[in-house]
C-alpha cells in the first residue's frame, strides 16, 4: 500500500485525501502507475487562475476550455466572460474548478489502472 506523499508529493488538501482514498487498495506498482498518468493529466489551480486572469485582456474562457468545458469556454469567449462577471467568479473559485476537474481525471485513471 503506497502512501500518497511518496507517489504524489505535490498534492495538498482535499485533492490529497481524495487521491489517497483511490490508491489505498492498489499495490505499489499500480499506485506508481496511477501517479505517473495522473500527474500528466491533472491541472494545477495556479494555472487555472492565470488563464482566468487572461479573461481581462480579451482571452476569456481559455481556462474553461482547458478543463474540458468547451461550451462554457466558447460562451465566455464571445460574451467577454459573461461581461467579466463569470470571469471574476471563476477567479474566486479557481481551486474548486481545478479540484473538480482533477477528481474526474483521478477516477478515469484509477479505472484505467485497475
């Protein structure tokens, strides 16, 4: 049984607890395989924040497209981040957006590894 801090030391908070619960039943080999795939697919909350900030200079919605919310990203792009209100809300909630995306990725990778 691998400890999360050994295979994914960059995780913190809720994401660490969530991933630890996923890898607990895995042996060390599968946990390391999970970690390698998950590390390449997850999105950092800071990256979501930076991309959301681009909405103020005319590139609204890129952060939504990066987390596979293509329709919302296109809507943000053509409405200026819903007149910047949506962009401001996403700036406040950037960690939640990243965590929700990373949860989906973790579940997909866990199914793939098992």
